[in-house]
C-alpha cells in the first residue's frame, strides 16, 4: 500500500506545477495584450502626427498667401502714395522701391513656408518613430506569448520531474509496496 503522505506530496507537487504553468501562460498572454495595446496607441499617434503635418503645411501656405496679399497691397499703396506726391510712377527709383518690396515680400513668404515645412517634418519624423515603436511592441507581444508558453511547459516538465523524484523516494522507502 502506498504511503498517503507521499501520494499527497506528489499530488500537491503535480497540482502546483500545473497551476504555475497555467499562470505562466496567462501572464504571457496578459503581457502580449499590453504590448498590442501599446502598439495600437503608437499607430494612432502616427495617424495624428501625419494629420498634424498636413495641417502645419496647409496653415503655413495659408499664412504665406495672406502675407503675399498684404505685401501686394502695401506695394500698391506705395505706388499710389508716390504718384500722389508728385513722383513719376514709372521712374527708376520708384521701380527699385517696388522691386525691393517684392523681394522682401517673397522672402517673408518663403520664411513662413520654411517654418511650416520644418514643423511638418517634425510631425512626419514623429510618425515614423511611432511606427517603429508599434513594430517593437508587436514583436514584444509575440515574445511575451512565446515566453508564457515556454514557462508553462517548463513548469509542467519541472513538476513531472519533482513528482517522479518523490515517487522514487517513496518507492525506495517502501511506500509503494
């Protein structure tokens, strides 16, 4: 007849190994779910940053156009003021003033466009890093699941070894007749 203490120890060892293995698997699944969630957030951030880049470009272009309209108005009013004050509108000096004003206006518009392009580039760069982060999180999710499965099987194997060891101890002590 088998010793009840030895049989109980073997049963507890086997049960503990099974529970530990299931816990390892569930832990891996939970970690994988967390990483997939993070990957989803990163992909949403990518979309937001791409939209922000588009908006920055559009806002810069609208601002540049507004600046261009203001500048053309200022140039036009300069002609009127100068012609009204007795200057010849077609004189060389007046033409130079208008050319300089036009150059300054174009420069101002270009600065606005450069600034908006720089802002858009920042958003686009962030979108790229968001994709990389999402890919890393997806990889971590796969590895977490795999680690959970390996942990589960490791617990089962370890438990089986412990049960076998207890059985051998019991057998050598004469517990299993």
